[in-house]
C-alpha cells in the first residue's frame, strides 16, 4: 500500500455526507470536499440522466483543480410512472420544492396506482488519473401511501426497502447505510480504490 496520502475530492457541499464517506475510505486517501477548495465550480445539473449529472459535477472539479475526484447523483424511480421522478427527484414539485412538496406530488401522482414498486438508484462518477470510472447502487422497494418515520431525508419516509417492514426514515443511519443505494455504490468505489492502492 502507498505510504503517501493521495488526495481525492468528493464533489459535494454536504459536510455530513463527507464525514460518512471519509470514515469508510482507506487511510491512504486524503479526502477533500468542496468546502476545502479555494475555488468551487458551480454546477447546474442539466443532464438527462443520473450518470450525466454525476459526470458534470465530477468534470467541473477536475477541470478547475486537476485533482482526482468523484461525484454522485441519485434518483427515485417508480415503475408505474415510467421511472419518474428519476433524475428530477430533487425538484419534482418545482425548482425550489422541499422534500415534503416532492413527496406530496409523488403520492398524489400514485393515488390510484396499485403497482407501488420503486427503486432508489445512485450513480458515482470517479475521475482517477484522467480516466473516468462509474459505480452504481440500486435499492428496490415500494412506495407507501402515507409517510412513516422522522429520520433520513428526501423520499425516505415513503420508501420501504424490499424485505423490510420499515421505511428508510424509520431506520438508523447505520441500518440504512447497509441497504441503501448510495451505500452500495460507495462500497464498489471503496473496493476499487483499495484494489488500486495495493
């Protein structure tokens, strides 16, 4: 294993997300995030896919810093709605909508639907020494008719993972991380990094 820490940027402004990821990384990685950088490139998520948005965010940091970097994008995909809200999950009820408004719109869109199947999907784009790699995590489940639980964020109160009787919002962070789309994608990234730091 390399003895000199290798700098890697996580293209996020979210300090909590950064701390969670930092705790999982090999000690050989010195993880930074956007608050650590003197130049933060604003990025509009204009792509039509999760992969495209992750690539946009990753590439903006690479272009401005020249450093190895990864970024993620996540969407909730409802089967009966042809994959919506998908890439628009964070702004489903409008560009300034909050989580409650997004959930309300989704539940209203599904009020007459018996097929409640859905999945959360996270795509990570990693730029490592000028080469781009992708990692993907999927968590299948279904959409409840009423929110349950106070933890988590986004659509967590109405998403119940397959094989479980609680929503993400009723689970601890540790429980959720084992099952979640983001956790699964991050595990793939961690394994890749460990293999390439040997």
